C-alpha cells in the first residue's frame, strides 16, 4: 500500500509539472492550431524570472521578506512570459496563421535565438532589458485615459520609455553587483534555493512527501481552477471558447478574433512561465531546460485531445504515474508475478529516460487507433 501511494504521489508530482507546461500549450494549440516550439523557452524565461526574483529578495532592503519570494515569482514569471509570448504573436506568428510548417520553423528559430540570448547576454543586462520592455509596453494599460489624449500621447510615451530605460538600468546595476557577489557572471546553470518553509518533507503512514513537490502540486491545482474559472465564467473566456468552436461565425457576431488570439497566446505563455517556476524548484536552470519538456507537453496535448482541458489533465497525470512506475522499477515490485518476457522488457526500460521512450511509443501506438486523443474537441478548429 505504501509503495502504491508513493508511486501515485511521485507520478502526480511529475504529471503536475507536465500539466502546467502543457496547459498553456493546449489552449494555444487548441484555439489557433499553432505548433509553438518556443513554448519550452517561455518556460525557461519563467525559470530565470524566479532566479532573478530570488536575487532581488536577497538585497538588504527585502531580505526580511525572502521567504515569500516564490509567491512573488509566480506573478512575475506569468507576466514576463506572457509579454514575451504576446510580442512573439504580434511580430511573427500573426503573419503565419494557416501555415503550420512555416509556423513550426519560425518558432523553432525563435527557440534557438532565445537559448543563445541566454547563453551570450549576462543575466543582469537581460533582466534590465526585460524590465524596460515590461514598463514601456504595459504602461499604457495603467495610465489614466485623460493623460493619453492625442495631443499628449507622444510626449507621454517618450517620458514612459525614458522611465523604463532608467528602471532597466537600475535593475541591471543592482543585479550585476548581487550576481558578482555570488560568483555568477552569466545566466548559465543557475540554482534556485527554496525558502526554509519549503525544505524537508511531511511524514504520513511511513512515507516522506517532499514539501517542494507538494507545493508544485498545489500550484498546479490552483492553475487548473483559475483557467477553468476563466474559460467558463468570464466574458473573454466564453469568447475564447466561441472562437475555438467556430472562428468565422464568432467573427461575424462581433467578437474580435484578433484580441482573442493575443489574449489566448498571452495566457498560454504566462502558464508556461508558471511551469518554469515549478521546474526551477526541482533542479538547476539552464538554457536547455525548456527543451527537456517540450516533447512531453505535445504528447500530453495530443493524447488528451487537442484543446480539451480535462483530457490534458488526465493525460499528464497518466504519463507521470507511468513514468514513475516504469522508470523507478516500481512496477516489478507491485506486480511480482509478472511473466518473464514482460519482466525483461520492463527491466530494460527501468530508467527515467528509457521509460519516456516506452511511454511515447505506447502513445504513438494508441494514436494509431484513436488519432483524436482521449477526448476529441467538438466543433471546428481554427482555419487559416
């Protein structure tokens, strides 16, 4: 019984990371049919945002609040990744709707650019650049309308960008001194230290459950509830579902499909940033951290049914539990009387990497008989 509970918990923890990462991808892929290979790099941006937030909270003025940096990092990672995703949609993807091959190649190129950007640009300067873009681009949403009147518009924009550049330089300078004290001159392979309340584990019926993994599961549950509530109860959520069901009819009824695309891509990218926070708590963060999850994310989306939230949840936890059962060799313990031929196969795949190979092979076989996944989406998908 203890072994089964431990496998279920570990599988849920693995599935939680996959689910948060795949949740945004499922929304974007389900609505716009965009194969975004840069989704993993949006996770990477969220992970680095967590690291930068940790550095900021180590400054003397904020050191007292250090234990709360993870909560702040969730909001910052969501916003930063969402803004990067919106910029990606407005500059590149919007011009490639209806061209899946071109979109795939373009987003793959963006992923390589972002990886090389992280390798080449010092973390402090990259953070300053992101802060400048965030303040400059988002300021128009928070300024009063009377300030943004036509005759003042250009002057206000100029002042806003001057403040943005100054803020970015200030952040870069503060982070540069902090990183140099820590011996980190680059953004390569950084480590996020969990606050004291997230260390250790919780004992239950003889099993130790790591608090970090419990927190990740809680973050996943909150993300699912938030996305479900937004899609089903909010006005824009209903518009997103309407466009998913029938894009051309929604356009005829007055729904701005362009705004829906931007909002959807922003939310999907923001969820990738939250996934990056979860990933940063599990191990080192590097330029290739997103590449380790992108294939699994697409497998979850396709297996669950494109654009189906329930299918995405079930598929992610199924893959997580199977990965733990096979990869950790627990299946041999749970089923001691397994036939020798099957036992030999399971023993061969009893590593995490080989378990993923076996699971993906089984998913490919499953899709041969049910190509639309577990829960196929009803209605017409986005058309070119």
